[in-house]
C-alpha cells in the first residue's frame, strides 16, 4: 500500500521515511514522543554494555531523525556510556572507520577488561588486608621484630 502511494518515478525512500510510514499506523504520537524522550535521556547507568546497547537499539528506531548518520549514532551511544568506559570510547569514536557495531564491541570489551581488573585488584586488596589483620593479632613475623624472645 505504501509503495503504491508513492509517485511514479520518485526516488527510493530513505530508511527514516520508510520507518515513519511503517510505524505511524501502529503507534500513537504520544508513544513515539515518550520513546523519543526516553532515548534522549538514555544512559548506561547500572546496565551492562549489552543491556545498554539493546535499549539504545530499541529506542533509536523512534528517533531516526536524531541520529541520521553513523557518526551521529556512534557519538550518541558514547554519550550515554558509563564513566567506566566513556573516555576510551570517546577516543575510539574519533577513528574514521568506527561504526556503531565496532563501537558496541569496543565498549563491551573495555568494560569487561576494566571490571576484571577491578575484581582482581579488589581481591588482592582484600588478601593484603586479611594479611595485615593476621599480623596485628601476632600471627605474622612483624610481631617478633626487634623484641626479646618470650
């Protein structure tokens, strides 16, 4: 029906035009406006990288006009990333061949690497703290330094 409504010889429709024509009959304007507002405020927050990506994709179909190019899509995705990965992702976004798929993969890999490092650091920190606690109860060598034997 939609194709038939287009004029003969008119240029092919862009993705945004097609999407609007397809979605319009099924979604009330209020719903589209609410999804657009949700997209504008979207941040990764406590979501993992995959959850943020899925939410970004779900909402972005309602705001095609806001992210008309690949560069705009990548920049908007980076804008909402958590503080854990945003600096690295912003730098990677400057790469001329960066696209949305590559950015998602980069952000997820960076997040995984940093979380692993954080867990290892916290684990070794707890082990050091436990060792210091043991020392303070006289279980370590430090209790025997410089004193007379008992």
